[in-house]
């Protein structure tokens, strides 16, 4: 006698579609299309670019990949739009896929206005689109971005694939060295760049793009603040998936406006001419050889920005000499007098005073709120902050700053212990909370418990960042090996030693979908032989995979059982 098969519920059938998606195949299809669009754009073949973009917009692999990115990877995946809908289950993702594939005319919904605090105490307005609109924006972005990656200027480093703040700082280092001539800096600040960009500037740049009508709808759809709707005549909402790309498109051409020129040689370039520019989204600095030319550069860029509905902040835009120094992306760049160099000066790029103050303020708030908590809870809350800040500033001259913050932290540790155990003796406190708790280190004053210990910034080694070459892009099919090697070097950003070991062994790739481990998805450790079947916790039986890849592995195992 055999058991009768129980019919699957509708939700199980719907979920099964999502759980059976071949992500490795999807990634290959999307990557191939992006590379073909990039190559056609480089060749100036507009007809082929538009044809491939239409194919990308209709591609089911692009739609599924975009839904996964928005609902599993993005930081705001749990934040709803005006429709108050979030997507958290496989069944819900399959239904969303069906909605995005329907032939009904797309109607964008207003963005939800929220405010988040800025470092200066002011409020930053964010516009949160609905999940449906965010997924559609991700689909459109995959069609639009590679075309512009083939055009963007090499000085642009913000919100672009394969580029980061560290690349912008690395570029500043090459321009600012004491043996270079460009020692005057226009430290620029655009007033409300995202909020004031003219829509016509963006839409004119997208002439002929198959998804232009969708972009226009997102720009013009309006904002809901509470129950109040307001029209949007200018600006791109901060919070949209496609907004950073649109801002980069609007600001494209800044290098030409400033008059930056290059002397090209093979795949590298050197600046020629009296000016240089480094831009990260709407933050940028212009380097010149004289103060008079710096004044002229500020005038030139002001006229160019005015055509796009933007203006420099008179209060925050300054002209400085490198002897005075300037702050950029959290770092302080400055020439310091020394006696052991030919020029008599040395370039040092350190964490800025403001960055250190913000860190101290945040750590102080965490310590205050941790009174009454046990040591494990305190350490789990503080370690990610310390590790993230240290990994960001490890590329600069930061050891002295790291040491000062560690000294301050030691005082806070003692204060916390004294408040938590006011009646215990000094010897008991030292024995309980301090000791050689960090494996492989001889430091006897490490704060921790029996299971966890608090990191020290001084343990994070200074590591110089390798600057991305000229206009190299991950969408260039000829540079696959170059980008694979760069991806392998990102292992240090992972929080745990075991994760770093596994990522290094896997060359920075998830062994399920074969995509980069560093795509902002949560990472899980998968047992190749399950523990229920005698599998062990040794490295040979472990692999590092994305959260959803891990879930899919277990789903496949259940289906095959």
C-alpha cells in the first residue's frame, strides 16, 4: 500500500517556481547582455545598443535577478513604500515576477518621504519608492548602466560598479603628491544636488533609450509626506535604485567643463594640462597650479552647474592650498613639512577630525545604552562599528588615530565595568573582563567574556588600496581576469576569521551561484555533508554562500530526498 500524494497548496506551487530558479544561468545571461551593451556603446553603434536594451528590459533573467537584489540584498528591503507592501517570501517574489511580466501599462506610484539625521544635525530627505517600482528601476538600470559605463569620465568614482570611495582617495593621492604641480584645491559642495537636478537634463541625455518613459514617470510621480501629495518638478529622489545613476548621468561632462585632459598610453593615462578633477557622486574637488586658476575653475564649474539647475554652496565651497589641507569622503588630505624629502613636504591622508568625532559620539551612545546589558551584548553591538570604521580608514595614515580611539575605548570599558559591578574589587574585575582573550595576540588588556572579545582598531593592519585603472569597467568583457583578481582581494571586509578563510579559498565567489560574495547579501556557512549525517565543522566540510543560495541548497536537498 502506498501513501497518496497530498496536493500542493497554491502558495507552495508559486514558491516552487522561485526556489527552482537557476541563479548561475541568470547571472550569466545578465552579464552577457550588459557586456554586449557596453561593447556596442564603446563602438558608437546606437542602433545595436537600443536593440540590446530592449532585450534586457524584456529578459526574464534580468527581472528575477532584479527582484532578488531588491528583496534580498538592498539595505531597504524591509522598508515599504506608499502601498505598505514588503516582499519576504518565495511565493511573494514569484507573484511579483508575474506582476512585472504583465503587459499592462506601467504606472508608477508616488514615493514615500522620510527623513534621516545627517552628521551635522540636519535632516536628509529620502524618497522611498514601492517595492514594485524599485524592482522595475533595477531592471531598467541593468539596461541603462552599461551604456553609460562606456561613456563615463575616469574621474567619476561614486555609485559605479567596481569603484569606491577608496578609489577616489587613491586618485587624490596620485594628484596631490608633493612632487606634483597642482597644489591649489577647489573644495566644492553642491547645494542639494539630488533634490535640484533638472529633469530635462536627465531626459535629454536619455534620448532614444527604450525605458525613457519609465524614467520620466519616476521623476514626475510626486511625493507623499503623510497624507499630503506634492508634485516633483526637479530632483531625483534619494532612496530610489536608479537615482544615483541618473545623478551621475546629469553630472557627466564635468571633466570637460573644467578642462581636464589626459595623455593616454595603452590602458593607463596621465594628466596633462593645469587642472585635475576627482568626483564622488555630487562631492568633488578640482586641483589647479595657481590660486588664480582655482578661482577661475570655480567660476567655470558654477556656470556649468547652473545649466543643470545646480549651484555651489557659497558657505561650504572653499579654495585651499594643500599646506592647509582639505576634507574629502571622511579623510583629511594635507602636506606636512618634513626634513627628509627633496621637496621638504610629505603628503599624509588621515581620518578627518570630524570623522573621529562622529565615531566617538556613536560609540559613546552605544556605551550609554548598554548599561544593564551583559558583556556579550555590548561586544556584539560594538564590534561591527569598530570593524567597519577601521576597514574604511585602513588605507590611510591611521595607526596614530586608531591608537587614540583604542585608549578612549579602554577608559569606557573600565567605566562600564565599574557601573555594572560597583561592589566588586579591582582584582575580580580585571580577572573577569580582561586578559589574553584574542587568539594569537599577546595583549593582556583585551576586554571580553568567556566567548567574545572586543576588537581593537590597532589590530586592523594598514593596507594601501590599489587604484582602479583609468576607465576600466566590470562590463568590459576584455577585463574579466582583472576584475576577478580585484574581487579576490576584498576578503578583508568580512567580519569573521572563518568567513575570510573560506572566501579566500573560494576566490571571493559563492559556490552556488558563482557570483561575488561581496554583493551586500547576508552570508551563511553551508555544511557540504549535513551535521545530521555526520558532517563536521572542519573547513573541508564548509563553504561560504549567500543567504538565499543557502536556503535554495537546502530546498534542493529536501526535493531530492
